């Protein structure tokens, strides 16, 4: 399955914008896809403004209402029909940008 990843970010990127760009890079590497970053002045977290992470034209919604997690992304991809085999190892790849943001690595 083809994957299209888009991040809507402020310029310069802040915390969540940087995190979502890291997620986009991990997704692009995992699926051999391309990711794009679109800069916006419109706030609208998890929608048409920043910070937002979109996969295949659908904004990923965070379960906690604040920050998209690796589990939110894998759940969104599963809901879009990506098989478990295609998602194997993805959570670990997505954890790296989150750990960097949290200062764990």
C-alpha cells in the first residue's frame, strides 16, 4: 500500500511540530514513502492547522487529546487497512522521535 504523510507545522517548528516531523521521517523510512512538511500560520492541532500529522489524507487524532503517540499512528494505519505484518517494528521506529523530545535519548 502506498503511504502519503504530511505534517502541518509552524515556522519555526516547535515541540509537537518537530515531533510530528520525526514521526513523518520514521514513517517514510519504514514504508519507503515520502513525507512532506507544510508550513502554516493557522493553529488547529490535529486538523487543518499546526501541529498536525496526516496519513493518507486523514489527520491522526491523539487518544489523550494533546500529543499524537506511536500507538495513535499504528492504530490509525490499522484502521486504514494496513496489515499487522506491514506495521511490525513501526512502534519502535516511532518511539525514537518521542524519546528525543522527552530527552530520553
